[in-house]
C-alpha cells in the first residue's frame, strides 16, 4: 500500500489481518441496519414514506359510514282521462183541436174534438277530460354507504342515500296502485261532468224544440177535428 492509498476500512483491515469471518459479520450487520432504517422511514426509498392502503383508493383520513332506513312513504300519482257521454231524452207533446159543422139536413150542428201527438228524441254528446290524483302508503327499505372527511358528514350522506333508495323502492311497489286509483277517480269525475253537461244541453234543446212540437200537434189536432166534423155533418150526425 502506497502513501497515496486511502485508509482501508475495518472489514478490509480485518481480512488483511487474517480475520475474514469478523469482516463478513460486520458487513451483514450493516446491511441489516440499513433495511431497518428504510422500514422505519415508512416506505420504500423514493416514496417519501407515503402509501395509500385504503381499499377504495381514497385519501388517508376519509371515513366511511353506512346507514339503513326502514320507513313508510306516501306515494302520489295523477292520471288524466277523457270520457265521451251521450244523453238522450224522448219528448212527447199533445195538441187538442175542436171543429163545429152544420148538419147537412139543417137540423143542427155537430162539434168534434180531436187530439194529435208529436214525439221527438233529443240527444247531446259531450267529451270531457279530467285529472285525478290518488295516494298509496307503503313501506320502503334502503341501505347506503358514503365517504367524507368527518363521521358526521359521512353519516349524513349515507342516510340521504338510504332514504332515496327506500323512496324508490316504495314508488316501485305502491306506484301502480296509486296510478290505478287515480285513473278510477278521474274516470268517475269525467263521467259525472260529461253526463251533467250533456243533460244541460238536452234541457236547452227541449226548451227550444217544445214550442215547435206543440204548434205541430195543435195544427194536426185542428185538421183532424175539422175533417171528422165535416164527415159527420155530411152523414147527418151519425
């Protein structure tokens, strides 16, 4: 070894002194100490001691809360129904006529009274649309989990999610019943309104048609009475 050579290490000096087993032991101890130092640092070299060991990859420090909800819900549905209704009403008007004729033999006169009837059927058709609403009560169940920075916030989010799932379950179960009831309600109301409106129209038509029928019946009765009176007079009142 020249004067310019660096000072040899302890292991090399031991090997040079004929004690290689001690040098190897010291080298192994140094490697073990280095591994312990890396493990105590919290990770592999170059990772700055940070590892994400959360199952969902969320940041360290976020918490998970789960909530279950079991409650009753009121499910509301609406339905719109259109109904056609026709109202019909038969009407009858009777007129009475009187005619007097002299007998052919001049012995007197004869008076004849006759009646005539005129009939008609009035009709009115209406179309009515109505909207009905109905509700149905049912139980809904839901469960949800949520992550947040604090347990309170995570619990709030989890409860909101569970409520939403429970509400959707209740709507799936009770929605058809409520919709059917809403349709029945709308149909009944529409039929009632259509019937009322149709009958109002028939009433109006009757008021407008009756005077004409009365006049027709009166003219027919007068003609019938006059014709029969002439025939009786010509036959001598028989």
